[in-house]
């Protein structure tokens, strides 16, 4: 039996040093499950080469986490290969033969690549649609100025060319057809909708101007009313107490209301 005194001055057993996967090269920690010296790993991704420093007993999943900010790929979007074989996230580097200055190959998962291609396609379509809508908008701006000028002229009592009104309407309808042919999504779809409403509003205004232009006297309705009142006053019927006059007036009003209802 060993004498307790023989071991009294013995040194305590050596403790293993554990290094965290997130620790800087040369640093140590006491995290369970990860340890060993810090090693340098070269990761090839496309035409790029990324250098990673981490403990030798880390996992391939730890490498993926460190590659996120370098490649822009999330861990689930990454595939890591060592010696031509894809490695799982929980596999240990040192157990798989990964050493200092070993080289790994990183590839993006097909599903992730397809998703990004689809997002890029949508962005390109939105950009293309916005450009087409802006071209139409510029043309509608010019037509809108012409419609405004015609409206001012007709409001001033000037008669405009029926052909000019017709041509403007046809040009606006042509812009509507262009907008209808634009495939738009997201923000571009809202832009197209707003521009369609603007063009439709201009077409409606032109229709109103056509009616007023063909019957310019309809704008002088107030003057006609004032003249009628003046003539009535001059004839002595304004404010008359004649019952027959009152009855006739009421009858006429009811008849007019009925005609409007029909």
C-alpha cells in the first residue's frame, strides 16, 4: 500500500485546455466538447479562398457559422466537402483527418441557388416594368398638358377642333394599351395602376369637353336664367299674388320633377 506521505508533494494531474470555436487564434476557454490547438483551414468557394482559424476539435458546423459573414451564405445553404466527401455539421474535424492548413471545398445548395435566381429574376422584371411605365408616364404628361390647354380654351368659350379632341383621346387610349401590356409585380404594379387611373381620368375629361365643345351655349345657362328672371320681373309676374299664377307654377314644377325622374 502506498504511503499517503509519498503522494503529499505530488503535482496535481494536468488539465486539458479547451478552446471555444468563436475564440480568436491563441486564446483558450473551458467550454465542454471543443478543444485542441487552433488550426488554420483554407476554404475554397468559387473563385474565392477563405481562411478560417478555429480549434482542431471543432465541427464542420462550426466552420459554416464562421463562413456566414465571409460568403453571405447561411449555414443551411452551405455544403462542405473534405477530400471529395460532403461532411455533416456534427462531424469533428480532427476525427475526419482535418489538420492545420487542410483545404475544404464549399458549395451552395441547389435550392438556395434557385431561390436567389428567382429573386433576381423578379427584381429584373420589376425594374423592366418600372422603366416601361416611366416611358408611358412621360408621354401621358405631354398629353395631359394638351388636354389642360383645351380645357382652358373651351372654358373661355372658344370652340376647339373636334378632330383635335378625337386625336388626343386616341393617343391616350394607345397609352392605356401599352400599360395593359406591362407585366408588373410589387411596387411596379402599384405604379401601373396609378397611371391607368390617371389616363382614364383624362379620357373622361375629354369626353366632357367634347360635349361642351359641341354645345357651347350650355355654358351660358346662368345668363339665360338671369334673363328669364329679368323678363318675368318686367312683365309684372314676379312676386304676384295671383292664385292661378301660383297654381300654374307649382304644376309646372311637379311636371318637371316627374320628367326628370323618368
